């Protein structure tokens, strides 16, 4: 028979997250759940309550007893799919912002390279003019 902790692992898997991420979401210190899972020990009821609050799609009865469906009776699989799609959209938004930042960084680097190239050309011109100045003095 599954334990409550194993059912919490099932919720994490169903959500597509790690136990560490679930700990962070419910506000638990890193390792609160994973240590209990690994050691086969109990957790405080406040963590169960927070799992129930943060994941309202899942059946409280199933979480506590293991009986019935993982999802509440009035929740369809499509609701879970929508929830996962919202997470995907959040990831897409994050990646778009990340790519925008990289593009700005690339543009800045290109401007720096262009400025350095212009500086090199000016230094070459100065060097050339210095050489010309020496010829002028020698010719006078």
C-alpha cells in the first residue's frame, strides 16, 4: 500500500516537478519531504495541509487514504492539462525574456567590437601620420 509520502511523490510527478520544487512551492525547507521519503519517516501535518492548498485539483481523500481517484471527482483530466499548459506558457515567457536579454547583450558586444575596430583604425592613421611627419621633417 502506498504511503502519504509516495502519494505526494505521485503529485509531483503528475505536475512534472521534482520533490525539491514541491518543497519550495509549499514553503518547506529543502529536504523536508525528500528526507522523509528516503528515511520512511513521517512529516508534519502542516506540510500535508499546504500540499492540499497549493494543489487543489488533487483529492484530499486520496492523498490521506490512497482510496479513490488522484483527482477530485469534479476535476477532469483537461483541467490538469490546462494547468500544465499554463506552466509551459510561463516557461515560454521566461525563455522569450532570456532570449531578448541575450540579443541585447549581443548587440552591445557588437557595438564594442565596432568601437574597438574604429579605435584600431584611428591608431593606424595616427601611426601613419607620425611616419609622414618624420618624412616632412627629414625633407625640410
